[in-house]
C-alpha cells in the first residue's frame, strides 16, 4: 500500500451513521440528561436555584454526544476536533463545587453515550444519581446554623448560652466574640437535627441582657 493509498484511506474511511441511529443515540443521551436534570433539581439545597445552569447540563451532554459521533465517524475529523478543542478556554467562575461535579457528570455521560456504550451510560447515571440522593437525605437531617447574639457583656457568657441552647440543638461551638465598652457580640455554630422551630429561638429570650439574635443557615454556597 502506497503513501497515497494510506492518506486516501484516512480521508475516505468513516463509520456510516443513519438518521435512525443518530436519533436513537440522541434520545438515549436525552434520557441520561433528564436523570441528571432531576437529580440536580431535587437535591439542590442552596440559596437560589438556577434553572439555567440545570438546563445547561442537558445541552452539555447532548453536545458531547455530537462531538463523540463526529470523532468516531472519521479519523481526520477526530484529529481536527482534538486540535480545535485544545485551544478552548472557559473563563466562567463556578462558585459551588457541586456544580462542577454535575458539569463533569454530564460530560462523562455524553462520552459514554456518544461512544455507544449504552449499558455503561444507563447503569452509571442511575447509580450516581442514587448516591447523590443518599448523600442529600443524610445531610438534610443535620443542618448547621450560625447564631449571632448581641447584648450586654454580662449576658454574653458562653457557658450559659450553651446550657440554654443544648436542649434544642445537638452541638454548640463558639466561633468568634466581638466586644466593645458597652456591648458584646458572639457568633456560634450550632448543629440541629432537621430544621429550627419557633420554640428553638424563644429559649434565647430567657437570657437577661440579650438584645437581639440572628440565625443563619449554612449552605456552603458562595454568593456574590
């Protein structure tokens, strides 16, 4: 075989895909992306749910499927795609590490579907979804709150505040204390099984000298 024949084989040899094959592959990809979409939607526990990001995961998976079909159809195209994708740089900052996981998950499932490894794609997407739901149910049982208490210096006794809160919360830890000549501010981290009720908050009124207090749920999400 001459050099010309080898080059001709690289340019002309390709895997034929019918319209029916492409439609089936894209439908399987859409099914996997629907699992990812629903998993993100029902396990999200941040401050504000972003439907645009969630729908973007669906599109990322389908685009990855198309890229894989292009690469697998022709060797020359695959080399060109590798060169083209190597210069792509994404500058969008992802603030929540969980969002990075879902983007990577969408890309991996797109690679599986695009390479026509359907069994691996379907089993893996269901298994990962079950793992995420399991973690979500476990974490939801234990919520972490930041408690900011402001009052007089005599009222800001850490041991006293902890003894008052202990029946309502499972864990209390002092994070910071800010003190002035006339007042004091104390920041505590508390862990509660489930969610806080009105009764959990009213116990602080029994401490003489407490002027105000604020509860904030910690989600680990970066805002701004």
